[in-house]
C-alpha cells in the first residue's frame, strides 16, 4: 500500500491505485506509512502530527505546533521540526530521542 497527499488530505491506496481510506482531516502536507503498513502518520499545515490506524481511526495526536514533516523509522515516528531538530517517538507518543 501507499499513502498519498492529495488536495490537503491523506489517502491510503492499494498498489493498483484503489483508495482504501481517507486518513485524518484536511490540511495535510506530508504523510508516511509504517513498515508493517498498520499505521499512517500525517503532518498538518498547523504543525500538528497525527498517527492513525490504517483504516482511518485516530491512534495518537502529537501536541507539536512546529512540525514540518513526518516519516517512519521502522514502526517509530520521526518528526522534523521547523527548528531543524528531529524527534523520534513511539507511536503511542513516548519520546525516544531528539536529533
């Protein structure tokens, strides 16, 4: 599966292009899929980051206000901040390390 940001919304799609689910709310600027394809992380234009289950339900919302991007490192969430720092979190929200 792949995750695509289209018109400010994150969409989870099969490899054939068929939409499986709309993830999160509008205002998405980037999104990433976990290695096991069970979680989707979405970074919003407001600087917030949300982690959702693959079917679209919210798993955890990070209380950030300055995120500019998001990706996964295995199943951990890597948040890029506007200050240039990056934070590695567990999907449940626990901070592992700041880079």
